[in-house]
C-alpha cells in the first residue's frame, strides 16, 4: 500500500513535458521512403568507351580476319572452337609475340553478357594485341 501511495504522489507532484514521438517516427519513415525511391545508382558501365555496332555494320567492312573470337552466353570460341579462358590467354600472348598487329575479330551476340565481352577485351589489351574489330551477331 505504501508503494502505491508513493507512486501516486510522484505522479501528481511532477509534471513532465513529453514530445509525442509518433509524428516524428512518421516523418522519419516518409523521408526514408522518399530517399529510397529517388536514389539512383551511378552507372559504372556508362563511362566505358565500348560501342557495340549494329549487325549490319560489318557488311560494309572489308576485313580479312585472321583470328575470330566468339562471345556467346557462357562460351568463348576461337575460330569456331570452344576454348577456356586460360587457353585464350595463352593463345593471345603467343599471338602477340608473333605479330602484335594481327587483326582480331570479336563477334558478340546480343544476349552475351556484357561482362564477358569486357573481360575478353581486357585480356586482348593485356596481351598486347592492338588491332581489334568488334562485330555483333544476332
């Protein structure tokens, strides 16, 4: 009984000013929703200087390819023979030692992953091959 009396006395004697937290939480959630919907991630691929030409662009070219590389869904080919990434790296380094100006034709399909094309172009660049022609096959 004594505890009840102390509790009543404290509640009557002390006035506390409290701010209502519900409107503040509502505002925080509205701001969070606003920032989530208006946030745009930077496009990292937009700065890459890679142009994928149309499928008819290669018809006007008079290139005699000495080396053709195909980039498909999950497959790389060299002269219509499926190869692994390690084998391609060895072939590119050997080819660059023989003639770094050898024309390499890269054929990419429309449904091939962009990262596969970029990693292939990176391998060609690291090996030292200078003349690269990019074609689209659909």
